C-alpha cells in the first residue's frame, strides 16, 4: 500500500532523523524505551540486510508491476491459492 507507506517513511525521516543514515533506516526503533543515557528513544545501532530483498521487490512492483505479473503467471502459486480457498479476482482469469 504505497499510499500508506510513502507518507509514513517521510514522517519518520522528518520526525526522527537519527533513525536514518547513508545506509537507510536503522533496523529497530522504540520511542517508549530510553537509551539509558538521555531521554532520547532507543534506536538500534545496526542495520539488517535481511529485509532489503523484499523491499527491493516491493519497490520494483510499485514501479512496474513486474512482481505481480510474474506471480499471476505461476501455475503453482495459482493452484496453491485455490487449494487454500482463495477465489475471485485474477485467480478466475486464465
């Protein structure tokens, strides 16, 4: 839901500039937990690369729709969704 995510990212970037750096957002943030030395919120010192793959896929899907097109063409995915009880939408199209 880019219409929700993009304004949220902008808000966090503006409201909590300490959450970002040249590498992007820190991996964790807790505004209710003090860092122990000041009244500032706790912010992780690390970055996780694990979530970057799905993020890149989401960006590409938002940009071009490629990921959804590929998923819709996958017969195994379609069959699995139907077996799980999903119906309608693009599953009814052949």
